[in-house]
C-alpha cells in the first residue's frame, strides 16, 4: 500500500454510511482532493483531529481502490479565532466555497494555498472583517488561478493598455482588454477609471482596507464585475468536466 502526506484545510464534509465521512480537502501537495475518513464518529477515533473546524491539518493517506483513506491526522494550527463571531464564520464558509467551486481535482496550486492561509491568518487576528475582504479574496483567487483581472496589458492580445483611452472589461477573457479587441468581443463593456484603480488597490494591499475611501458606487461596480467573472470561470470548470465525462463515456 502506498502512503503519502497531505497538508491543508478541510473544505467540505459529507457523511457516508454510519460512521464514515468523505472530506474534500485543499492540500499543498495535490490541490483539491477527496479522502475517506473511517469510523470518525466513534468517540475513540484518533482521526477526529482531521475534523477540528477551520484548522491546518496534516493527514496521512493510504491509496485504495474506492478513494484514498486517511490513516492518521494531526492538527498543525487551529484557527479558533475565525469562529469568534457569525460574520467571520460566514466569511470562512464563503472562502472555502469559492475554492471548492473554482478549482479542479488533484491540481496543486501554491498560490491558492498561500492565499487561503494568509486569509485565515487575517481573519484570525483582525478586530473586524472589512467589507472589502471577500471582493479582494475573489480578485486574488482569480489571479491565483491564472487570470489577471486588473492588468496593464490586454487579456486577449497582450498589447499594452493605455489608461488615457477608454478602458474595457471582458467577461470572456476575465479581465481588461484593449479597444481593438473590444470590437470583436460581445461581452466587452467600458470600465470607469476609478473602478480600475480601486481593484488595483485591492490587489496590492494587505487585507486591511479601512483607509480605502472610494465611492460606494465604485465599490459595488468592482464587486459585481468580480462576482460575474468568478461565476464565468466556475461554469467553465463545470462544463469542461461535463465535456470530459461525455467524451469518456462515448
Ligand atoms: Zn487586445
């Protein structure tokens, strides 16, 4: 039997039979992975550590025909502060949900791992959660997944974008595009300069945004753009899976 170690966070749990659980795990080593924990509901289970809410855990895994099985579990760091109040719990749930929806199985991604860890560190230690937190997380997750929503080059042709000309946003390319490309892109729409500079700040600063004094309209426009972009790439991920399943079946 082959053994290996996975370090990361439990994104989602689902009960299987009476005592077992299937856990969707985000790991440094293999990205998103599904593993089976046997007998975890028994009070004597030594695997309970794996299910400590919001914690960085280290799992020993054995390969098996049905699904990799957890053979030992150890909590490395427990983020109990993220469970201190309901808004924070809701935010943690949203982060995990976004990673679940936007990533493919078994593809390691160091940038996503680092983003998750720094975000939980921030939620653990901050006095209050800024309203911009989720928008910034969404933006950084898109970047970690290989998209560059805010960039000085066109997301389609790669040419430099001049800030003096009208700016365009493409839902298809999930980012800013140049004027020439915008003419052939049905999803293109003009983008206000304040929205671009606001997104730029969310991208570059830490997770503390208390000094950002943009207009509410700018903030909600930026938020909406990213929600749509995110929705788009999740659908693509889903479609490519369906496509793969269909072509394997035929
Ligand atoms: Zn272009």
